[in-house]
């Protein structure tokens, strides 16, 4: 049997069986796609389906699986496409984290760039085929999601190079994904998912500014004009704090006058202590410290997901209390599955992404704002 040589530490070369090499390549391909982000789109999609059930619709398992496969194809397509077209920015990034700066697979030369482009093209074609099998109501949102994902960094539009990447991601994930779930489950369009997720939409937007803030130095070097590059880090930190406050304040009119269930409002507000803590850390400059930079972007993403999960849990509680999921019988309990898996993964990730050190003494938010 022929064996493939592979270098290891110290320059030593050993013989590796082809099967082992194939397995290694597959695992690198998986790592390249950054599948850890797929949990977020799963919760958003299932929230859209749950919203349809809440309003009296009964989805089929086939339509649910169909839509989820499409969402994950587009989500992964975006990652693989971004890895290819954003390679120069990733190479220039002096301070990548586990959550920003790409997967580092191409940067480290572990796979060729064409592998990433090929994977993204295969997923793009698969997503387009899945759209053909959708009803017209769902096709509209799906046909918006695909170009938003592809042109996030791909030419000619390269949204993330023109200060539009933050809005592109937010529209694709928090806008299109739950709407696709709702329309596939109900067969009709509704603004209900938008109303439920309006605070989450704003928080996702500023979350993306913090993610791009971490890539600030490398993006400047390659001419990538993200919002942090255009506005400056100081403005981004202030904007992040203001938009967070606006997002939580929007819960009040949402519950009082826009038909948002009170349990959903409570679910959103449950994450507000994390928002205050996260804002304070940014004013302390935790994102600038290598010891805590990874933890900052981790909590930027986690806070955003906690808001969405709060909406999801609140909708389920209100629906169960009012008997709105009764038509599904025991199948309705499957809506709890994303929450169980999310909780398990979150607990592991919190341990894994602990900061290495505290960067500054504690201070009140008011003191930190004045100092900034």
C-alpha cells in the first residue's frame, strides 16, 4: 500500500495512510466552514416555524427539513465563500481570535483556496435547487438571502468591504431566516417574525460591528472599509452602547402596542444584564487586550444569541400557556430541542472561552462613558 508523507513537529516526516489523510482533509474542510455558527441560524429558523404554529398554522416535517437544509446551505456557503474572497484580509490580520479572522485553515496553508471556493459553489447550487422546490411565498426571502450571503465578500459588490457587511449579515440572518421558516410553515407572509425579533435585529447589527472591530488593523491594511474602519473604534463603542439601549427600550412599545407577547418581552429583557456588562467591558478597552479580546467577541455573539433564545423561549411559554401548540400534540415538545442543545453547547463554550485575565478595575458605566 502506498503512503503519503506528512511533516510533523520538528520537521520529522512520517508515512500516513491515504485513509488517514482523507479523514484529515475532511476535518479541515469542516473546520473551514466554521459549523459552530450554524446553531444560531437553526434557532432563528425554528423560531420562525414556532411563530407560524403560534398563529394557528400546522407545518409538515418535510417543509421544516426542507427549509432547514436551505438555511444551512446558505449559511455554510457564506462561510466558505468568505474564506476564499477574504483571504488577504485574514492574512493581514495581526490578532485573530477563535471567532474572528476566519478559520485560519487557508491562512495556515492546510487546504488550497480553491477547495473553499468549490465548496461554496456546490452549496450555492444546492441552495438554488432547494429554492425551486419552495412555494412562491418562501422563495422571495430565500432569493434575498442567497445573494446577501454570496456577495458579503465576493465581488463585484463585496458588501463587507463597503461598510454594508454588518447590515448584510443582520438582514440575512435575523431577517430572511425566520421569515423563510414562517412562510414554509404557514404558506403566507407575515410581519409577526419581524416584530418578535426587532430588538434582536438591532443587537445583531451592533454585534457585527464588534466582530469587525476586532479585525480593524488587518482590514485597514487591505482597504476593507467596514463600519469600524469608516467610523473609528471610539465611535463604534459609543454606537454599540446607544443601539443596545434602544433595542431594549423597543420592548415596551412592542408589548404595549405592537402585539408582541409579554413573555417574549420578558425573554428579551432577561439578557439585559449581559448587555450592560458587555458595554462596560468595551468602555474599559477589553477588546484591545489580547488576554480578553477573544472573550469579548465570544460574548458579543453569545449576547446576541441569548436575545434570540429569549424571544424563542418567551414565545414557547406564551404559546403553551394559551394552548396554541395543542394542535401538534406531543410533536410540539420537539420545539424544546434547540433550547436543550443550545444550553449544553453554551455551557461548554463559556468554559472554553474564558478570559485569561481581567484588564481593568471595576467602574460604573457612567464613569466609563465619561472616561471614553
